[in-house]
C-alpha cells in the first residue's frame, strides 16, 4: 500500500515546487501553470487558479479522482483542467505529483509539434531516457485534449512528461519538488537543443548511455 503525503506536507511541497520553478526562471512571464499532489488513493491537493506565482497554501483545493471538488474552491479557468490531472493519475496510479507549465523553450517544441529528443545527460539522471512525446492539440481541458494526453503517455510508458501541442508541458513524478526539478532539466535541454541547431544539430547518445549513467550514479550511493 502506497503512503501518500499528508495534506500539510503536500501543501508545503506544492509551495516549494512553485518557488523552485520561478527561481530557476523556467516559467512563462504570465506565471501560468497548475500543480497537484496526491494525498490519498482517490484524492489530490490542487492549485485553484491559473497563476502559481507566490502560491498561497490556503488557496489549495482538495479534489477527488472522480473530479469532484471536496474542499475549497477551484476558479473556472482551473475547473476545466481537473480532468487532465485526474485521468493521468488514473493512468499511472504510482504518481505522486503533476505539474503543467508554459516553460518557453519546451513550449516552442510543443508549438512545433516536435518531440524533445534525449541528448542531455541531466535528463538521463532523472530517468527520462525516451523522447518527450507530443499530445495532439484540442481545446484546453476538453475530453478530446485529455484523451490525447492519456494516449500519448500510454504509448510512452517510460516518459515522465508530455508536450501539449500548441500549449505547453505536463510533467509527472513522485512529489512536486521532484517534478519541478525535472522541469528545470527539461527546459534546459530544450534550450540547448535550440542552441545546438545553429551548430548543425545536437548528436544522439550511444545506445548504452542510460546504463552507464545509472552505473556511475550507483558508485556514490
């Protein structure tokens, strides 16, 4: 049986994750995003509005995986994306947190409908050893949009993130701060991909790169 964070622990993690994203300067200028953290087998703690700048823990809402708001209130602009969070948790029951951002360089890949290749060693260290896939565009929060996201993740079971075509990024993991650190690594990788394009393009890792990185990390643990 999985032990989830308490509500207080989850609130602290969500606030810390939001701060980390802004400190790392991987957020869009609007500060738009949404975060959630698992606090029970069928319950999540979720941000209530579109801006996550200076996140106030008192504004977080408790939402069931059935989509019902159980405590607190969700602003209309966030109510339409509840299903995006709940359906991804249903797809991957082991998940502890989900974060959506419009990180600029990652969003550039989303606008281009281009998967983010794995050519950055930090991504391997986070266990992201497959290209970040792109879910097809559909209106934000619609059943079609959520279905496309779920299908993209189902087809890439090893991916911890998915690009949302013409929109942004959805990243997944064990806890909010861990997902925030993953987003920082992904945004750096997207930035470096774009810089490398001016030099003829980034080059792929050798086939055994992940195994070698994991072995190297294991030496000091």
